[in-house]
C-alpha cells in the first residue's frame, strides 16, 4: 500500500500513579496534567499538546519528560493507559474513516491485543473490541454508545478527536513512539481504503505496511 500522510494532529495521554506532588518541571510547555477519576493512588494524566507525527518522532522531548516522571517515582500501573488522540479535522469523512478503523481492529483484535502490553482482563475493561458494544458497526458510520467509553477506539460525534486506547501506559520513549506510529498507520488505512478493502485487510498486510516507520516494525516483532 502507498499512502499519503494524514494531516491530522496527534495528542498523547500518559496515565501514571504515585505522583505525590506536582513539581513545576512536570508541566512544561509541551504538556499539562489533570486528574482522572479512573486512576488510583495519586494518579495523574499527563496530556500533550497536538503535534504532527514527525514532531513526535523527531522533536518532542519525550526522553526528558518521561525521565522527569521516572525521577518522581511515577508508577506505570497495569490499569493505566497510553491513549493516542487524532483530530477529526484531518480525516476527511471521519465517520467513514472510523468505521473502517473499527472493522480492522475488530477483525484483528487478538493481534492488536499482543501489541497492547496489557493483560486481557484489562483490555476488556479499558480497551474492549468494537463489537462488544451496542449499535455495532453500520454503513452510516461507527459511533460508540454512552456505555462504551472504554472501547479500544473511542468515537463521539461531539468530540473533535478520535481516541485510540489500546496500549498500557509506559515510561519508555520506544513504546510511546510505536503507539503513535501504530495509530497513524491504522488511520491511513481507515482514510484511504474502501469499506470492502478494510473488511478484507489481512494482518500480514497491516504489518507489511509498517515497514515505512522507524520504530513500529521492531515493536511489532518484539511483541507479536
């Protein structure tokens, strides 16, 4: 597959626990912090500003920011997530795009689950397969019901981003970049395949298309 690069901006949420104080160095110019009711034990969610894929890969100070969290004894608990948001504004027909993405995720959920670094029970709780929710997938577009906020792909008509919730949280730059690249590749397929092509896409084709990324191929090899 030869894809044009999506023009979406990407933002990341890094959930961690055991943050006993908010050091000023934790809220630098590239991200902010907020409380999240799903976290325990002094859990905090750190949220980046929207950036391009290339900026995340080459310029975003991931090593410095994650290093600050490690120095503050942040705990990447198994219930914490690494969530990737992409703006609908660059998706074209976002309903068609997310429907295609939902089919791909549903058809290959077990393979994606291996990449998540999550236990299956935590996946079912925080990043469940698309078919698990009411409404299912329709030709009119994929949208979760209000009961499905913990699906692997969180889509709401009034929210300007689409959230990819597959991955367990991390304090490793390699894992963060791989997660961003995985979502970018899924987004490319969602935007540029027809519905029939999305349904027919094989896992081998998805993995083969990852070759163009600097981090994702090695990540897939490591976790498959």
